C-alpha cells in the first residue's frame, strides 16, 4: 500500500518534519532522506502495532492568497 508523506522544512531549526495524512505519525530529522525513511518505518510500525490496514488518504496541496 502507498501512503503520502508531507515534508516541511523549518529554516529556523534546519529540520525536516514528515507527517502522514490520516495517520497519527510525525517524525523529525535534519535531512529529507532520513525524514522519509523514518516516516516509512513509522507507518510500518503503526500498521503492525494496531493490526489495522489503514487506507491511504489522498491529499491535495492548495495555495491560497491571504
């Protein structure tokens, strides 16, 4: 199953945060590659621990003017 991972970079801390829409997962790393790896591992662990085959949530990125 495929899950979308949302990556955000914080210029102040110079860390990447990765979250998974629809799952209670958020990881933090100093580089993008590791953040993705940690998110993948967290998804596997979550599914294994809960015994639930959570469906992937499809996300859409929308830009709005404020």
